C-alpha cells in the first residue's frame, strides 16, 4: 500500500497543471482593460461598454517568450541614436489612385507600406468607393478580401458601377487571417484591401470575430505585413452609434491614415474627410455625388450646393467657406418662428448646436434682437457639415432675415467669424474666398475689416464691404 501510495503521488506530480482560463473586461470604446466589470469607463467616461474577454492560461508564458525574442532581436540589431542632420529627408513615393478627390485626401496618393482605415456608416458607399477605385487601376495587382459579401455580390456591384474589367484584381471571400496571408504569399499583390476588419479573425485569439482582441491582433498583424513588405493595406471599418470608428481606440493609433466617409443617405452628396494622416494634411476633404452608376467626383461643389432660385426668399444667406484648401460657397438656411409650446427650440443640421446658441446670444445681447421666445432652426443646404468659423456671419444674417421676413438681395455673400463682443474677426485665405465668389457671379461680399491688410483690391471686380462689427454687416445687408 505504501508503494501504491508513492506511485499515486508520483503520478499525480507528473500530471501537467490544468490552470483555468482567466477573464478580463475591456471597454469596447477606448480599449481600457479592467480585472472586473465596471459600469462607467474611467478612461472615456462611457457607460456599459465593458465586455468580458477570455485570456488563455498560457498567455503569460507566451508573453514571456515574445518578450525574450524581442529582446534578443533588438540586441542583434540595436539602433543607435541619430542627429537630425544625419537623417535624410525625402518625399514618399505615391501610388496614383486615378481619383483626384481620393488623392487629395490621402495627401497626393497612397504611400507604399502604409495602412489606411476607411470608416463610415453602413450603406454610405465605402465598398462602392473602394471597388470603383481599384477597377481604375488595371496596371496594379490588387487583392480584395471580402468578409461580408460573396463573390457574386461583388460581381453584381462591379457590373452596376460599369467600369472596365480589371484582370489584375482578384477577389477573395475569406475571414481567416492565416488563410489571407497564405493567399497573399501566393498572389503577391501590390495593394491589399480588407473589407471589413471587424469580420477578420485569427486562430491565435480564442474570441469571436469583431471583438476588441480580434480587431487589435488582426490590425497589428496587417501592420507588420505592410511595413515589412512595402505593400499598402486599406482597411474598411464600421462605426458605432455614436459616430466613431468601432473597435478599440488603439486601432486608430495603429494605422497611418484614418479617413471618414460621411453623408446623409437621404442626400446624394458624400464627403471623404481625413481625420489622421501621417503623410499629409488632415484638413483636406473630397466630395462625391452618389449616382446609379457609382460615386461621381464633384470638382466644383459650389455650383451644386447653391440653390439657383432663392431670390425673394427670406432666411437664406450665402457663405464663402473653406475646407482644407478648397473654397466653395454654400447656402445657409434659417427659420425663426414663435415658440409653440412655451419652450423655444434650437435645432441645427450641419452646424454646431453650441455655436448656434452662442451666436443667438450675441445677436440678442449686442444687436438687440429678442429671440428668447422664438424657435430657431438652422440648416446647411446639401446635407454637408462644415466646421469653418467663417460661417458665423451667414448664420446670423440668415436668422435675422427670417426673423424680420426680409430677403437678402441676390449677389451678396459673406465670410467672417463672430466674437462674443459682437466683433467680426478675421478669417484665413480671404483672397481664395473672394475669388470663388467672383467666379460664381456674386457682386458683393462682406469680409472682416482686419482682412484688408495686404489685400490687393485691383485684382477683383467684386465689390468688397469690410465690416468691424455685426451691426455694420447687418446694416450693409438690410439698410
């Protein structure tokens, strides 16, 4: 019995320890990790965003092995610090996407070895934009990986877009990251497109596709592939109900460029806006028009955003706005009416709600128009959303025009930022705004008086009205 007991003890010691899998909680909005569930995220302040993830028992040993390998690798190829004058600065080569709007947003084209994230609401046109772009590149070997649609659906969309067939574009309907990399080694593409990153999963992580861990690991693996091979990767991502990109915030930090595809499905216009770009400016935007045959580039948005027949209508003012380096004129519409239920409403479409409240306070305090018992509605025509501060003057003019039911004369436009004391502050790129207004046939433009410094009046035929305060602008418009 003693021998049996010894044998049992030895055999028990020889068995491997079966450790249970550990669990953790991760915020699906910002990626904050916690050992237990928390109602409110301490990092981003969002409620009910923590989700449970499973961590395998050998995570610690794997992490130790990865750490040892990275230390050994860094010891073998240790880098030394360099002075700035020792580093050579050269322009990054660009891949022409055969799309002027997309090239402008990317900063001149797609950079080899970069990873780009294209986000947008469902049905806004992300896959259509990507598919019609790669069909214009017959000289490039492109691998389009679709995790959401079948090959038959992509073929139907390509036929609807009615672009020429690109024999160098190959379609792969796959959600396994390992199988995708195997196909990449076989095809050797020049551009890789993943549609979408939330549907891709790797076998190294035991959670389901779309989870925070899966999105992070798959994006990191694709980043290493892009940087090591020099092949650019375009990721298509979803957005959540708050309008931000779904998945952890680290996803936006991993990629080189983040592009947001915006627009209202009830309107035909779409805006391609750059949020982050390591190889160019983040103030650029591209404008498209959704048609039956796909997305059409809008080279001159001013003519499309202006209603041709608004003469005699009150509450309409034209603003000379700039997004990035593109000047365009857009129509600001306002409706002021008596509050029906005692509590006045303040609503803005395409304009910042808080800035509208500030401008109404300035209009009441500095100009003397009482709007405290009035409903005020603001709309930017065309369904666009512009953040240019120079639209302040047109918003105030449209509100006052609707309040007194007096239309603004045809041929007038304006640009100016309004301060809290009622002054009209200067705006940037004033010469481009004036030139755009003159090109579209406007005869009068109101600008801040401070922008007159260094302005050459002789090169413009449009009549310029410099103003210093809001009262002067309203007096020039309404007499």
